[in-house]
């Protein structure tokens, strides 16, 4: 557990060293403090220092989902969609770049808003990636349950993989 704490401390230090985005440039984003581009930067740091795609998935994709979901729960649906306005820089892993685009497209489809143009870029795809490297039985489930926006980008996940507390 101490290694995980060290990673979180390092990520926090990295985040604090980055310039604060000009949030006023996003329409209606007065309560938006983190976005997909920020979380992708965390994922890129993990990839560069550890090469760990599972941790990059957790910090890049699931954390972005948490930010978005928190805004929805707070009644800020118009702000939530702005989580994906800024295009995330490449993370150093096609799988994570594709997953960020898939998440944006999936949530846009689910919640009836237009996905950002960067999320529709066909270069944001990979070939047959299963986050967390599940066994063969779970891979079959992921092929069946994976949302279309993930499947078309080569990412296969089970329904529960996007379920957050």
C-alpha cells in the first residue's frame, strides 16, 4: 500500500506543478475544476513513469467518469458535458487515448449531447484491449456487454467496469 501512496503523492505533486486552466473560457463552467484533459495528464504521467495501463485506466478513465458523474449528481448536467471540451493530449498509450474518446462518445450518446470532435477522430482507436486484463471468461462477457462506443474503438469492458460508487 505504501507504493500506491507514493504514486498518489507523486501524481498530486505533478498536478500541483501544472498551470491552472483558464476555466472562465468554458461556457457555463464556473463549477468545473477538473476535466478529461487533466485526468489524461495524470494517466500520461503513470504511463511515462510506470507503463501501467491498469493504473492509467483508473486515473485517466474512471476518474474522468467520477468527475462527470459528480457533476450530474449535483444537478450540473450542462456543466458535466464540458468535462470533455478540452482535447486531451496523447498519453503515450493508444489504449488510454482511445478509452478517453470512447468514454466521451458513450456519455454523449447516453446523456443526449453532442460529443466533441476530437472524440470522433478514428485515430483514437486500438486493437482488442481489455482493461485490467480479465481472464477468458470475462473477455467473453466484455465482448457482449461493451458499449458500442468502446467496442468500435477496440476496447472491451463489462458493464460493471463503468459502474462507480
